[in-house]
C-alpha cells in the first residue's frame, strides 16, 4: 500500500513531487498518479488483500 503514502508525500512537494518521490521510493510514477487519483476521489481505499496469503512463491 505504497501508493497512498507516496501520493501524499508527492502532493506536499507540489512541482516535481511525483518524479522525486518515485526516484526516492523506487516506484513507478504511474503508481503515484493512481494514488493521487484515489485520494482525490474521496472513496475509501480498498484494504482487501491483493494476493492470497502465501502467494509469493517462497518455499
């Protein structure tokens, strides 16, 4: 759930915030943009698991 946190931090920085935060956190700028859109929509974020427990493939 990195997108909402990254979006909040990028919005604090205003100009150039998305690219700075994406480099700092090592995530795609599109992820941050989706997080910003999610925050601006006012909807509650989906907190359901994206993957099934144990789906990472580690043995």
